[in-house]
């Protein structure tokens, strides 16, 4: 069941008026309002990523294939998630074509 929708964003780099680098994100064409389900990451998943010095807070499930690249982020319901890793579909759960492990970015 898809209780949320997410937008995939890719980092862009441009130069400002003084020649400095400006980083921003732009929506990826065809990857807006993707139906998904967002769940807290399991302890096992968190531990696996922690061994690689990566933080994971949530797992996002998509019924369709989603192509993500390192550095991509996803936004959903006013929240921002940094892509950390992609897993193959779990056996017996073929309704989820894409499983992404992400870190929620907390704004201060």
C-alpha cells in the first residue's frame, strides 16, 4: 500500500556571479509524485550501513523501478531524505520493485 508520494531530486552545480560554486537540487524528469511507502529502517539495516560509516534512518518502498544515483535525494510530505543505498526486492515481497535505504535530513 502506498501511503506517500516522493519526488526524486538530483544535485546540480552552477557558478555564482563571483565564480563560486553553488549547489542546488532539481527534480528529475519523470520522477515527481512517485507513489511509495516510507518506514523506519530496521535495526539490521541500520547496522549493515553503520559498518560502512553510512547513516540510514528509513526505508522507502516503490512499486515501480526508480533509478537513483549517489548524491540524489528524495522529498516526501515536506521531509527530505538522502539516498544511501538500493536493495533488490525481498523474496515474497514482489509488489515493491525498488527498495531504497535513506537518511532523513533534519533541518535546524
